[in-house]
């Protein structure tokens, strides 16, 4: 059974989220003073194995053939999960081939029409990479069971929708294993940023997120 408290602690102890005293530009183009970096979790075999167990517990009970990790951030994790579950080893190409049908152009491995797939990504911000992967999978004709984010920044897209809302519009369920509202207060207690950075993050959430400053009401 998935344990939310243990997973949050696992992310914090492995420095997945943190604050920066200078501006950082996210892949989405937004300028932030806090980050979420899940890639470090798959740099060590022991930590990767722990993460695999958390994911397997989280998706327990769902009917699927294998998981697909959005390239390139979750490619290694996807492979590790499928090895443990005896699932197909399907990975995405970072750059598509210039020719061929969709399953060869975008993917490496035995992907087939009708496969039941859970799609996993590392950090959800505006959903660009995730939606791109979902579109490519649909082009092959797989059945997308759901999409899962390891950490959800819980931000609104330029169209005013959250990623969860956007995916629901196209008939795909989205679930997050961890989210900014739970994780950042924990990191704030452990490693408080400067007042300038704290204010920058508060303003960032006020501008982009679905909640505001109550995030920082820590005991």
C-alpha cells in the first residue's frame, strides 16, 4: 500500500526539492526560486529500487501491461519498473526518426496497438512533455490507462487550466505521487531560504499556482 508520508520523506531526504537564492529558468520558461529534480533518484541503484517500489505501490490495482517513462527524465525509471514487473521494455526516442511508422519513429521496443500503458513523468509543470508523449502513444494506438507525475508543481497552464484539468478534457486521468503544497513546507522547515527568496516563491505561487501563501504557514 502506498504510504504518502514515507514517500514525501523519501523525496525530501534525497534533496528532490529545494530553494535557490538566484533565479532559475524552468523548461516551461517560467522563472522560479524553487526546483524539483527527480532525475537524481535514478542515479543510484538502491535509491532507484526504493522509488520503483513506491511507484508500484501507487499504481497497485490498475490494469496495465507496462509503464512508459516520458523521455528522457523518466526513461531509466520506466525500464526499472518494467524489469521488476516483467513488463515490456519500451522507451521513447528523445529525437524522432525522420521516417517510418509511429511505433518505430518515436519509440524503441515492442510497442503495439492495444497495449495498456501507464505513463509516468518526473516533474509536472505545464504538461508540455507529458502531453507530447501522450499524443505519440495515441498515434500508435495504445490504451492510456492514466498518467502519473512523481512531483506536481500544481501550476496553471497559459490557458488557465491545471495539467490534471487539461488531461481530463482529453479523457485521461492524471495522478500525482507528490506535490508542492506538501513538499515545500517540509523543505522550508529543513532549509529556510532568505526572506527575498521566500517572497519570490510566495509571489510565484500567487501568479502561477492554484493556492497562495498558506503554503508557508508552518509550525
